[in-house]
C-alpha cells in the first residue's frame, strides 16, 4: 500500500502539481507524512502550511 501511494504521488508530481493538501493529521500518521514530504521535496513541490500544526510536530519542523 505504501509503495502504491508513493507511485500515485510521483505520478502527480511528474504531471506538474505543486504539492498536496493534507487536511487531517493524526500523531500515528507522522511517519507517512514525513515520507511524503521527502518525496515532494525531491521534486521541489512542497508548499507547506504557513504555520506548523504544533510546535512539537517533527514533520512541520523539518
């Protein structure tokens, strides 16, 4: 499943999207979001939130 999501994200990044919006994040999802962020960073396509979701979030701080 993880590889399939990565393939879908790569497809859209190669198609030219600038980034993705993630509306709901739960603490157990942070590893997945970090993986997606690194994938998007590789394409230079990350438009991260204008403010972090919380000061302790390792995804927002990176």
